[in-house]
C-alpha cells in the first residue's frame, strides 16, 4: 500500500470526526436558541450564527428548521454523556443490576442537564409537528437502547412474569422528567436521592431476589 493509500482511512476518520463535532456544535446552538426564544422565535440563521457556521452547513447537517428539532434530541443525549453510559454498560455486561444503575444514571443526567430542552419538546409538540417528531424520535431512541440492554439479561434475572417488554413499560412509567421535577423542584429531593429511589424501585419491580 502506498503512503497515500495508508493516509486515506485516517483522513476519512478525521473528516467524520470533524463533521460530528460540527453537528454537535449546531445542536448545542439550536438548543440554546430554542430554550431562550422558543420555536417560533428561532431561525436557521440565528442558529448558524451562534454555532459559528454558515446556514448551508446547518442545512447540510439537519436538512431544515424542522430537522433542527431532532438536534434538540442530539443535544440532550450529549448533555447526558452517552459515551459514559456506553462504557458503564459494557463494564457491567452480565450484571443486570449494574446495567440498571447505568441506565438510571443516564436518565438522571438527562433530566438534570437537559430538562429545559426536553420541556421545550414536550410542551411544544402539541402545536408544532416538528417538535412532535422530535418527541417521537427521542422516546423511540431511548426505548430502542433500553430494550437492547434488557434483552441481554438472562430470563432468570427477572421477577416471575416479567419480560423485557413489560420491563420497558415499567421503566417508562417510573422514570420521567415530570417525576424528576416533582422530586427535585417541589419536594426538595437531591438529584442523587431521586436516582437512588428510581434504582431501588426498578430493582424491586423488575429483578428477582429483590
């Protein structure tokens, strides 16, 4: 292989990394604009200016203003540290309780660090189709990722009658932005306390020997 050929995979990987960093920068800028100004008050131009890129770059990354709604989901996931949860899940492979702790910790960070943008999506989805699509994407993304983890757990690790499908439903009914805000904002709980309660409640509801 020539030196030029050897360098191509590196350059390709570098371009992909740069494109992902640009996409994330746009997502964070969109998140700030939408939280500050609302959906109607935010333009693609203002997002591009805040991100330090051209409008064409924003369109290339997300396609349209409606596509920017999906950027809110990307930004929220980044704020919850997806790399961390991936590493924690891998480290706890074969240990359902350890993986449950990783999933719960991710959602605690999601609501703690990105609750404002999730609220924009939840409240705006009733009137804005683009935000409704973002809500569906965010919910679907979370369900797919949790299901992939739950389906790796031995059936013997679940309580009698519990299945991955039922476990996914119980998880969704237990952990939400609303319960986080009630606990932390209204009841004076710490984020650590609600995370511990979620973990204990789900462990008892889902896992054998609890």
